[in-house]
C-alpha cells in the first residue's frame, strides 16, 4: 500500500467525513424513532432500547483490541512494514472471536435472570424478551470482530470508505425496526434483521481490507503480539469502564438527593449541549491513527504541529457555538421546553456549555496519549478523578442543586483537561512557544474577546426583540470569523479548509 502523507488537509477531510458519518444516522434516528415507538408500542420499544444498551455493554469484551489494532496497524504502515498488518489483524481477530463467543454464552446464560427477575418486563413480553436476548447474544462476536477490521480502514486513513459503510449501516439500526414494524415482525424478528445487517457489514469490512491488503487472505497470528495488544487494550478498557460512571454519576446523585423533576431539568440541557461533542469526536477519530503513524516514524515535529493546530481548530469552530449557547441559554430553553425549564435550567446549561468546550479541547491530548502508546495515562487520571468527583458532586448538588451538579461536572472536566495537557506537554516536550507559533494562543485570545464582547452586547440589547439580538450577535460572529481567517489562520490552515470544500476531489479510487 502506498504510504499516506499525514497533513492538515487529510485530517480536515477525514474529520468532515466522520462528522457526516455521525450526523446522518443521528438524523435518521430522530425521524424514524417516533414511528417505531408507535408501531412497537411503548413496552416493546423500551425492550428494544434495553437490547441496544445490553449490546453496547457487552462490547466491553472487546478489551480495547479494536483500538489497539488501529494503533499498531497505523504504526506499521508509517514505518512501511505492510507485511506486519496481517499478523496484527489476525491476532486481534482470533482473540476477539474467542472473547466474543464467551460473551455470547454469558449473555445467553443470564438471559432468564434478566428477563424474569432483574428487568420489569410485562408477563406477555417475557417470551419475546428471552428470544430477543438470545439472538442479541450472537451479535457480540460479530461486533467485536468488526472493530478490528474497521480499525484497518482507520489506520489506512480510508475514512472515505469507512463512512461510506458507516452511514448506511448505522442508519439501518433505526430503519430496520421501522421495516420490521411495516412487515408486522415481532421483536425477535427485528433483532434478527439487525443481526443479519451486522454480519453483512462485517463481510464488507473484510472485503475492503483484503482489497487494500491482499496479504490478509493468508491467516497469520502471533501469541507474542497478543501481549502488546492486550497491554494497550487493557488500559483502554479501564477508561471505557470508568468513563460511563463519570458521565452518569451526576444524574444518579440528583435523583437520590433531589427529585425526579430535577433530573429532568438537568438532563435536558445536558443532552442538548453534549451533542456538540460530535465535532471534536469526529476530529479525534481522524487524529488517533494519524498520531500513531507519526509516532511510528518518529515525526515529533509534525506531531507537535498537528497537536497544536487541532486545538486551534476546536477553539475556532466549536468556541463560537458554545458562546452562542451560553448567551441565549434562557431563550433556547424557553422556546424548546417552556418557561419552567428556562427558569430552572438556564444556569446549569451555561455551566455545562463551558465544560463541553473544555472537554472538547481535551479530546486532542487524549487521542495523542492513546495514539502514541500511553493509554495508561488517561486511564490512571480517570481513576484519580472518580473519588474526587464523587465527593465534590455530593457537596455541590446538596448545596446548589442542578447548578451545583453542572459545576461539579465542569470542574471534573477541567481537572481532566489540565492533567491530560500536562501529561502531553511533559511527555513530548511541548511548549507555549509551539502553541503560539501555530496560532493556538491567538485563537484562544480571540475566543475570549468574542465571549466578553458577546456578553456585553447581550446585556446592552436584552430589552430588544429576540430577532434583533440574534442579528446583532450574528454580525459579531461574522466579524470573529473574518478576523480568524485574516489573522489567526495561516496558509496551511486555509489550504486545509479549501481541501474540505473540494472534498469529493480528495477521495481516492480504491
């Protein structure tokens, strides 16, 4: 395979493809879910939702091997060692087949316990639930193995192919239940359709990988290599286990210390604001294999430049959106959910918006540390943060309600970002001079100026009609965009942006 040159244009193109790949299925879900709910009924749809959750939980059996495959294949390609790819991939796949089979047997073994004792399933649906979970169990090894074959495309920087598969297959998660409702299928029948679609997706991944790397036709594995894959993947798993606890702990504390209404007042703005993560996560998906490739060939200078510029892009792209949310939080909630939410949730939404921006910036050092073989560092930080977060959240929720919960979450996010940036700077010798030379410092200063001017403008125009406030603020955002283009972005940045505009020309023929 021809070596891919890692540059800003490539990352920008891949990030946009990833953004499209995440946004389209989300929109499909928004449109189709109401029809599925009406067709299945509340109880059956609830059972389908639980099935998705259980499948997501059991993918923890992956043990981080999918991400490990991406990293080690990217490093091998960066060094020009294409012959190592089959050994890496087949070693990971072999282990995932075994682990996936164990996971499938485990789910089948606890199905009766789940449907009869743990889950409050109506008696008339117990039989359907049992069959549903049995079929779902067969999806576990398919999902795990797909992760490794998908990782080959990520490592090869073939995000065009990856998202060409991801968009229709992820959309099928929502479209197939709708088709099942139309055909009058039971819930096990719908889950069977999803299983068949997953198996088809796996075969497409395999076919594309073999097309790119014909050597994959020959099975090759190494028990010695497994130790490296497992050492990397094990720490990824630690983050994967602690991460959801850090994400959902606040809602459990609110529910136990306050009221269910308070949970609703907190969850609605949280879910709305954190949807913004689709932007940094799209970039991170492209950065992770890029960092691995650059580390594999010891391109530390280019790695540092990519690190600094990625943070700058997050500041310039996501920053103005967060400022708008903070400025118009009350108006957004008033229009979206009514006056009660506007009164109860505005401050929480503004605080959460700050946390989302800070966390989005932290995506880059997180991807850097994992991509360069140090997944243990973020995992250890998460272990440190968990007890601190629990104590701080307990105090702040009890004292300040949902605003306290938002503050505790944002403080935890801030600590996490501080630790990740500290580790990245220490491990790679980064400096403020690097950030300044690549425009990151001036981007941060520009965003700070926009924030101050935005709040001053909002205070001065608060008595004017909403459309007038939006128009004036929009003008301020346009001025920020013009200043960023002229003063913050340099020639490589503009080339990367223009490459996005020429996206269809950037896709290579397979």
